[in-house]
């Protein structure tokens, strides 16, 4: 648990625990490092787990320049240098997958692999890409955020889960506790992050990723549909693909044991050791 101060004076909060292969987790829209609790609990014996709060999320203050993709990627690269990470895994969920993909430009030599969880190179539908959310849906999200950000995030959170995913009462309580620990960002940050989702299009860079990549998604994901993960798998030549049946947008929450095992297996293959 510590602060990282960038050269620009910007500060980021991150959690750092465990020992072994470093893995840096990047959260999704309006979330924070708190969402990775089940990974911190389940993997700290074999991984060094670093979970960061993006600018304006969790405990990290907003950047005066505003929330933007390149700024987030430079923050992640700065954190890697600060912690002197090497042969590490970088894992991004949803919005975090865009940050992870953008970060590869800065971090290629320090990574042994990439993990894209419910990820996408483009969040909205566009020319040659019919799989994302429509602009009408995104505009609706923006209006909801402006009216009541808590209600907007709660509605978004509900869409993350498939019917029946939280039927187990113990699991339901655990997920509720985890999500309740995520602070709300400001309305401005939430809208700026939504703009990043709308404006980013990283499709052209997928063929040059060149890193072993694990693509993980649920087959019932309504936010980043399964076809998006299929798209990523086809365009990243070094990718392997794991689908979680009956799962929505957050397999690391609803099927944590299997998700954690996938990370351990992937690490053993691509990093050459099981620390």
C-alpha cells in the first residue's frame, strides 16, 4: 500500500503484496484496485500482486490535464520503472484492457505476457466493428452519470452479471462487499473516462502486440460481447483464449478460483517459472 509520485507531480495509489512473478492489475470504468480482492487473497502466495488506482479513481487524485488513455499508459509505465518490474504480467479489465494495450508501447521489454479480461480494442460500434455498444447507449450512460453517478454506476454494475451468476448467497455477499469498497469517482472523471471508451480505437496495433496474451471473457457478457474477445484472438497472433460459461463481464469475481488458476497456468507457460 503506497503512493507513486510521477515526475509531473501526479500521484497514484497502488497496492503491492505477495511474492513471485509480478502482475499489475488495471481496473475498469468507475472502479478501483479494490475489485481485485479475490486475486490478492488467492494468488499472493505465488505472485507479487500490484493493483493500481487509475487517475481520479479509488485513492488516486484526478490529473489536472484530465483523464486520458495515453496519460494512464504513461502512469503505468512510470509505476513499472518506479518498482523496477521486469518479466511481469500486465492484466487489464474492460477499460483497463485499453490502458494495458496502450501501455505495451512503453513496456514491451519489461513484460512476459499480457492478460485482457473482458477486453476490447474499441468500446463502441464503428466501421468494420459491429460488436461494441451503440453510440445511443453510450450517450444514455453519459446522461445517467450527469443525473446521478451512483445510480448510473449501480446500473452499469448490474449489467456486469449474467442471470444466476450470484445465486450462491455466500458469493453474492462477497461480491457486494467488494463492490461496496469501490469509491465513486467524480462526475467529471467518470465522463472523461467514458469519453476514452468512446474515442479509443486500438485495432490497428493488435497485430504488432507480439507478446503472449491471455484473453479471458464470459460467454454472457453484455458490456464487451464475446465476439469482441473472438476478434482480439484472431488479430493477436500470440493469443490464447479462455471462455467462462454462464459468466458475464467480471469472471475474476464470480469464478475467481478458475480465473486465478488460469493466471497461474499462463504464468508458468509464458514466464518460464512458477515462483
